[in-house]
C-alpha cells in the first residue's frame, strides 16, 4: 500500500530530498578539497602548525586560524567525514547505523559543479 499521508509526502519533499542534495553536494566538495590538499596545498601547513594564517580578517570578527587548525580540519573533513561518505565505495550511497542509505535516489536536481 502506498504512503499517501500529506505530512509524510511533505517531509519527503521538504526535508529528505533537499537534504540529500546537500549531502551529495558536500561529498563532491570534500572530494575536490582532498584533491587540492593532496595536490600540494597541504604542504604549506606541515611544519608550520603553530603559525597563524595571516588573512587580515580579524577586523571582520573572523577568528585567526593556525596551521594546526587547518591540519586538524583536513583530518576531520578529508579523512574522517570522507570515510563515512565513501563507506560503501560508491558516491551515491552512504553507510549508516541501520545499513546502506542511498543519497542520490531522493535527489531531484542535477549535481552542479562549483
């Protein structure tokens, strides 16, 4: 029997589908970040962990990052989070506590490259 409850349908259309598109886009951005980091940008932070990133944004109320902040961020995003998103070996599926979850299936829009 089909699910026809309007609240369930609204949840799918307003939560499941948009959030799936965001997760799919996040995975694409993380993949691009990893390519850039491994392509050489990461070399700028190794051996300079305690040094501040001089981006001149303190006047805007932006916190000052250090090389260690970037190294820790890279470890979290490009390794830990990426591992969760890649757990099954396919970009369209994400491993979860309850098993494999297809992220691409609920997506309505095409993934846009940035």
